[in-house]
């Protein structure tokens, strides 16, 4: 049996920046909250076709549909992978924010 | 230290210029993504979860202060102020923009660095022993061989589009610090009965979804035959290796399916057919030139047992612990090699900030003959430190939080970037490592446990080398939930072994407790100062399994 369609948004990576972006009514946005929603397979196909045009125009690469739930009207991906991707950051502190406190103390001094 | 000759300079500069033109053509739409992708991959540029990722080669893991400073500069100018040292002795930048990559490659080329052979289905950058030229038991510096292989393999027309990537490691010591038996081809420098130096050639090792320990292809290969033999080995693989299924395309599958004897017969036949070809190890002048570049630095005579060292160790227990854990014997009296642990408690394993890179560069320039080595365990080695200078080195590293005295201990965890960065990952690795580190943060506790390597991969591709961790952790996705399989008994050294699964996997939250249970059981079972691995090899899986699954039974 075919998997039931779940509400989805389209994501891709910005060609120049490489960052994850989401297809909204006025183009691509970093904020998944501005993404257009597909509630049916047909709407999903429509969004994918629209995204493909942006690929041809060299705006984005590797678009695909991401299944989401709506929480207070805001799309939240079902998969952890996609939630991390939509957050635009690792789940852990990185760089200077992750260095042990002694180094941070020294910098503050 | 190896230095580029004119040819190398030109090759790297031309390659950087070529990629600049390719990026320009991609940005103006002349190249599609399908056309551009293989080109960017041949220059170390991946597209990851959040952004592009640039993998920079550090051949044989060796670099100097100037190069480390340049990496710091790149991190600050074009990335987010840090980089990630990998299990293949490379460094990865996680946030470069496509339009900036040509400038980054130019900046690298200025200091004799590049991103060639860091990705794609080619012969990848050769890895080697971080204690090359240092270890007292070493027969010969393996980097000379590694450099010969680099010259032979770079842009090799026949081997630029192999069925799959191909990794070679070279070690010059019997005690293996290169995971030589887990490579497509592993070369161990040995002496034969006549006292001649040559190579023991291993083939078909690897990790990933089908882990295998390499088998012996040749017990002794004369040095002069090296390139011809490698050419033959690669040619047979290139001819017969599968291209219909990328998961079965590595040489380990070919060797496994045909049998090593059959593979060897074909290699030897090809090797014989190459007899008389001009593919010989360059004798005399060129070899002498390469060898001279890797000649040990002229180290001034220093005190063999400086009184100041013992005095400071008594005054500063943290320093004494660090000296005890993070230094290695050096062939020159009065000197030692220092491991700079990139595993401070709670930081992402293998990461270093620009500030930390500069601090390491400065310490290397002042106290380690201007040399640094990246290890496959995601640490950095200062190879030539005088014992009398150790405290200054320690203080310099401590100032930037790099004084963790944990080399080879339970908190010296190898971890791949996992789901926090990697497009292929199925589970997180970094936070798992951090939680385990926090659990065992006490230096006394770590010392009590002794040598214990934990290695974590966030997917079946095994970049975190979990198969050869004394305790291996493999993160998978089970119906949308992270699940972690545990393996025990893995070993990456000359006594290489693949870890065995304990049983059903555990949830993300359970993993630190699971490791705690395994360590507790080991401490109950061990005899004398037995290590975890020795205990496991004596008692087997059952007692550990009981401890983990007793409640479920």
C-alpha cells in the first residue's frame, strides 16, 4: 500500500551559500516558518515542479519534500535530521562557544 | 618537513585556477549541478546538512606552524572560527560558501596545501604514523614511502575514476598507529631475514558496512618494486572491481569474493608484465631529495632527565598526569613527542578553534622544531619537544583549553560529525561522545579505568571507526528514532580485530549508562592491571552481555 501523503514543505540548499532553504510564496527562505505547505500529493508535486525551476535557474540545488507537522501553525519536520537542518546549526555548542571554560575565562580577563 | 618542488607548486596552483573557473561557470549557469558535482568532489567540496564542507589534505598528517596558522586564518575569514580534524589526518571546514572556495584554495596553495584527493573515487591522500621519524622502534620513516605514492598517484590517469575510493596507509613500526590493517592497501615497512628493508603488503581491509581485516598480499616486497606492485594491484582492482553496486565496489569485496590467493595470482601476473616498464622507484638523486626533506630536524642536545621536570611535576599534579599520559618516547635522548588532545571534556571531538590552532602553531614553532602531526585519532602531535621545555608547552596549551591528559583513555573518543553536520548520518555522534566524557570526567576515574578506546559512528559508513573501538558505538535510525548498537573487542592496531555486537541497540539517552555498565563490569572482572581489551579477550562477550541485558532477560 502506498504511503499516505503527509503535509510537506520543499527544502533545498542555496547554490552560493550552501545553506538550507525552504520554498515560500516569494522564493526561498531560511525560515521554515515561511515555507509553502503541500497538503495533498498533487500540491506536493506542484511544489516540487516549482522547485525544479529554481534548480534550472541556478538558485538552489538538490530540492526535496520534507514531511512536517503543524505546531501552532508552524511547520516542524517529523525527522530529527530535518529538524536539525531547519535549525541551521548542530545540536551542540561549537567553535569558541564549545571551548573549555578556562580558555573562555582567559579571553574574558 | 616535505617541501613542494616547482612541479608541485605549479600543479596545485593550476588546479586551484581550474577550480576557480569551474566555480565561475557553475555560478553563471554554464555548468549544471550534475556536471559540477563530480568536479567539486574532486576538489574536496561536499554539500552537507547545513552548508558546503571543504576537506583539506594534510598529507601524512604533517604540517608546520605556518600551515596551521593558515588553517586558523581560513577558519576565521571564510568559516565560523573552527575546523574539524578527521580520522584520515585531514581537516574539514563546515561552513564555506561556494563563491569563497577558490579564494580558500589559493590561500592553501600559498602554504603548500590543497584539497586534492580528499574525495572522489581516486587514490586518496596517503595516511601515516604520527610518530614518523620519532618512534624509537621505527625501521624507516614511512612518510618517504607515502610521498612516493603521492607523486605516483596524484592525477594518475588510470586511477582517477576507480570504482570506489581507495585508501593507503604506511607504517614504519611494528606497533601500528595507522590502522594499517583497515585500509584498502596497507604497507608495513619490514626487514627480511637478510636484513633488507622492504614492505609487507596488506590488502582488502576496511570498515563501512562490510568491515574486513586486511590479508597479506606479499610478506616482503623489495623497495624498488613498490610503485610497479601498487600499479599492478590497482590495475587488477580497476579491471575486476564491481561498478554496478557502490556498496560492493571496494577492493575488500573483490578480494573477499575472488579469494586473496586468486587476487594475488592476478596481481603477480600483472606485476611481471610490468617488468621493464619505467615505473620504478626513483633511485639516487630523487629518492635522496625526498628522503632529505623528511630528515629528522637537527635537535640540539638537551638534558636527558632535567631536574626541573621532576620538580614541576611534584608541584603541579595536573602537569604530572599530562606528562604521564600524553607523551611518547623519542629516539633522541632528552626529547619526547607530545599528544595535544583535541578531546577536552564536553567539546566536539577533533574540533579546534582558530585560537587553539594558533596556540598549537606557536608552541610548535617555539618548542617542537616547527612541526605538528595530525593523528587518525583526531588529536595533534608535537613530535620533537625537549623534556626540559615540557612545562612551557603544557602552559601554552592549557591557556587555550588543550591540556586534557586523556590520550588513549575513556574520554579520548573518536566521533564522526554525525547527524549534527553530515548528510549521510542516521544518528548523532558528537553529543553522545560529550555525555560519555562528562560521565568519566574525573582524571582519577579515567586513570583507574586505563586504556580504553571508544569510537562512535553516526551511520553504517563508519567514519568514526566504531568497528575497531574497544567499545564501538554505531548510531542508526529505527523508524525515526536514534538507536545505538554497541560492539566490543575491536582493535585498530597490529592485533587488529573487529568488534562484536552485544545485542539489541539502545536509545540515545541510554548510551552513557550502557558505557558505564560495561566499564563497571570490566573493573569487576579484570585481573591486576589488565586493560579493557585484555579482559574482554580473556572472558569474552557473555559477562558483558549479561550486565547489559540482565533486566531484559
